[in-house]
């Protein structure tokens, strides 16, 4: 039963990612309804016990400065309390879509369009929450710490022909303390390309650069910019090897996104450098410690 519930939750998340201002309410309410399934009552009761959503929102509101988008959510250190607060928050947003739009615009500001805030909170809050909540349920609520090996600081960069984008990302990662693995910089040792990829697969994260290096079309259709085939192959490889939460795709320019990639988070590699904050957040969510003072200077 749990497996089917989480499949439905993932489908609702996909619907929410693609929704507009007129349609986002339905998948949001669906997510809330699924999370309140009676099969999950025992887990939810335990997680919600002792948490105060109103106090959490009031404390977070006090972090706002004069600049739009400066407010931060003050999550508790206890992981179970964070899950419980998010459950209550989802219920509140589903019951009051107006609160959902203002909450997204305030704490996940992504421009003047209101729906941009909803999409950003979906990406930064709801998708990671569903992942962590499923792990909690699958462990039957037993979240005692287990021995964890330190994460490798190696990050694989998958790239096409845009050498400028590749070097920009590599140098950024090195400035914030990571080792950038670029395939052509590694010795061949008589290996094929895929053998080299496998040999350097001891990475903890992958950044995939989707740049418009090729053109393609469906039969009879118009030519469209596309990423190179090797980039898409390596994207699929690292999604399978590391999992979706440890792969960040950076899209530069206008190009077609493969249909099988729907539901996987990708970031726009903008000239303003906002992508650096996005990579930092994704690395932190994947378990890395990020020195935000270094990142702001990188």
C-alpha cells in the first residue's frame, strides 16, 4: 500500500511542477490528501506531536529584511520535527491556496511571477520532503543514526562542446572545496569512454551541463537544439548510479529537454550566477557541508 501511495505522490509532484497559477491547487490538494491516508496516521501523529507551525512561521517571518526574498525558514535541528512541520505546512497550503502563493513568493522568491515561487517551493521543499518522508515510513519510524562513511569531495562534470560553461563550473566547484572530475583530463589507459566513466564513478555528486551543441528532430518535424548524445547517456548513467538527489543538471541556452527527464530538477545556468546558489543548495541537500561564505565569493 505504501508503494502505491508514494507512486501517486510522485505523480502529483510532477503535476505540480508543470502547473500554472490556475491549475496548481489540484495537485497540491492531492498531495495533502495522499499524505493524510489512514495508513500513514501512526507516522503522522508521531511526527506532528509537539511541533508548532504558527510559532515556526512567526519566527521565520522575523528573518525578513528590506530586500524581497530575504526571509529564511528557521527549521529545527531535529529531523523528525522538520518532517512534522512540513506535513502541517502542506495541509495549510492545500486548505488555503492563497497562503501557498504568498508563502512561496515570500520564502522561495524566484521573480515577480507568483507561480515561480510555487514552483521553487516545490523544488526546494516538497520534492526533498517526499523523499525523506518515504525513507522515514520505509524505516517504520526508526531513524536512529547509522554509521556513515564520509562523502567523497569528487564531483563529476558531464559536458558537451561548451568549454566555457565546463571551465566556469569546474573552477567554481574547486573554489568552494571540491575536486572537479572532467573526463578528458583523466588518463585513457587504453579504456573506452564508458570504461573511463565507470572508473571515475567514485564521486558523490554529478553536475550535468545541458548545452545546445547538437540539433535533432522527430521525423517530419523542425530541427531543435539538443544536448549531445554522450551527455544524455552519462546523465542517465549517473541518475542510476547516484540517484536523482545527487545529480544536478544545468541548462544553458535554449534546447529541448528529453521527455524521460521530466520530474528531475534542472537549473538554468544564468549569467547572473544564481546557478551557484542552486548547486550549493543541492550539494547541501545531498549531505555535503557548504561554506556559504566561500560560495558567496566564488
